[in-house]
């Protein structure tokens, strides 16, 4: 683990201590903040296991209620975020099995074996803390001011992620949006490290390709 990774881990653990203490004290603002940060990502994960968006919303609500009712039993053996997603996945799988519409993560052939176009791997960092992230951003010449562009790119990236196949969408959301580690994602979604890497690379490749097309169109305008 690098010094930066250790620092990030220590910071997350410190944040968890504060959030858990606030939740145990009945702090409604802390609970609302937790919902704001994680609701959409949790909805995406739940949606993989149940038949409808309404069912996924029910699962997310049940998860937050379960988190509050069980917060006194949280022992910090994992991060609060990982514990919360584990509750979510278990509830979503149970709901999906009852509906007989669950999509197991072991059935990944269509997303792992498909011959899909991808960005050249050389354009991603290969090692270090930022392994898997882009080496260089697309050219910003002739583009709008930074603040406007950042908002537009954020919206475009969210749309690109939403358009991904379900498992790729979930993996990139959990890794790059929620910041979970590869080990946490593999554990929560029952994936091998190899499958997780393939899915994440394809998701990042498609998202980058979409952003580059968008930025290219902005330059041509």
C-alpha cells in the first residue's frame, strides 16, 4: 500500500467514525447526507437483481432502514460504505429470487465475451495509485470556460455510464463513482478479479470514447 493509499484509508476510517457516531445519535442531517451521496449508485446495483425500478427503490429504502436499525451492531470490520452495499446486495438478491427475475453475476458471458470496441489500453495508466485512469485528457482547445465545461462533461459522463450494459455500469459506478476497491467490488458482486478488470476496462473505454466524441463535436461547432 502506498503512502497516499494509506492516507486515504485513514481518512475514510476517520469519516466512518464520525458518520457512525452521528447516526447512532439520531442525527437526521447525517442520514440525509448519506442518502444524497449513495442513493443513485445503490439504485443501479439493486436494479440488476429485481424486475422493476419500483422494486429497486423499495430495496434501497429497506437498506437505509436496515442500516439505521442495525447501526449499533456495526463493528467497523469493513468500511461503512461496504457494509451498506452488502446489506443492499443481500436484500436485492432475496427480492429478485422471490420475483424469479434475478440476474446472477456469474452469468457474464454476454458482457465478457462480446467483441466490443475499446480505447487503446496504452491510453490508461498501467500502474500506481491511478492505474486504470486516463493518461491524458482530451484536448480542451476552443472549448467553453472550465466551469461550464465541467458541468457539461459531468452530465455527459453520467449519461454515458447510464447507457452501459448493466454489469459494466455497476462495476464502474462502484469503482470510480463510489470509490470501492477492486477487492470490495469482487466480494459484493461475486466476481473474480479477472472478470472485474475486464468489465471495468470496457466500461471506462466506452465512457471515454463517448466523452471524446462529445468534446470533438464541441470543438467543431
